[in-house]
C-alpha cells in the first residue's frame, strides 16, 4: 500500500493535470488516511451571485471526493481501471459562505468487498459513495454518487 | 416582456460577472425563445482524465440552464427574487466527446402558474425543472433540479 502522503501528492497531480478546471477552482487534496479522503476549495473562485459558493462548484468538489477515494483505493490494490460517475443526487442544506471541504469515507466495507469481487470477475462494477461538504456552520451539502469502474 | 435577444445578452453578463467560474468553463448563452433556454460549453476547458467532459462541468451547465430560465422568466414578470438550487439529481448516459449544449424548457405551465401563485402569496416558492445535455451522439445527460425563489 502506498503511503497516504504520497497518495495525497499523487492525487493532486492527477486532478491538476487531467481535470484542468480543478486548477481554476483551486481544489486541493487536503487529507487521506487510507479510508477517508478530504478535498478543499476556496470560496473566491467559486463564488455565485449571492457571494456564496456556486452549486456547480460544490457538486464538482463532492463528485471528485468520491472519485478520488475510489481511484486511490484501486491504485493501492494495483487494479488498473477507469472510474466514471454514473448517476448522483445532491441536497444543499446551507449556503456556503467560506472556504469549504468535502469528505468521503469508505463507510460500507461489505459493499467495497462486493464491488471488488465483481470488478475482478467481470472487469466492471459499480459502487455508491457518500460525500459531505462541511463549513464552520455545519453540514452544508449531502452528495450521493454511483461510480462505475471498468478495465 | 423583454426581447429574447436582449435576454440572451443580459443573462450572459449575469453569468460572467456573478458566477466567474462560468468564464473559465467558457459557458455561453446560445438561445432563448421565451420558453426554452439553451446554454453551451466547449469541451477543451472542461476535459477530464478520459478526454471527455468532466461530470462536474456537465452538472454545472445543467444546473445553470434551469437557474437561467427561472431567472429570465421572473425578470420578465418584474418579480425581484433570489433563486437558488435546493436539490437535484443527474444521470450520465453517454460520455461527452465534443462541445455540448444544455436545454431547459418551462414544460409544465401548470406547475409554473402554481409556483408563481405561491411566490406572490408567500414570497417563497419552489419548482422542479428538467435539463438535458445533448451532443451529436444524442442525449448524454439528464438533470432534474428543484429551485427555490425567495424575495
């Protein structure tokens, strides 16, 4: 397994180089402990007409948190795959008035093992992941996405 | 009612000035006929690791199409309001390999009249809107968002 600090640096490079709009949004990989990934973004480049965070930027950070977690977990197992978002839903609880972070955790280890078993057998599997966007005021956004990994 | 050509120019200014990340994404207001709004975005600045459009950029274009349509319709009636996205869901049917457009239509006139009646009475109302992202290959993304307008 790669060391988490290496993973943080690696994922930062992947986001910047392969999804260049993330540079414009100022997205940073903040933390990864092998189970939970945390991304962060500054408010300024992601501001909307109400001087709060644009809903599309909040969505982008959330969808990338799930994507990044799945990417790192697959890499650690040496599994080459393409990972894409298939469908998702998002609820905006509070306006985001500050810089913000998004957290995604591999919460359901049983679902993860089932996902891996199917991926290894069929070369294609899907898994649902939850991400939360937090600010000092509390939970601002709940995101649920279904990701597909395929060889 | 404002002339649609004026509305197109006005909405373009609003997006560029008030949601600056839309400039980075190259989002353009392409068409508006009083009922349907069409936005477009180029692939290049919105590319992902697979050289197709990043799911967050597709979401952003879709959510702005609903937002922009509601904004223009409220403006035409002289109704001052703040419009925000409350919750949404999105399905990615096909990878997007070219520049892309998003369409949103005020399809349910009964829901629109009910929304207006509630907004006028309570100063706050919500309405669901559908947006579709289309490419030469067909329907690539289906989006459904619930928007809230409040005084």
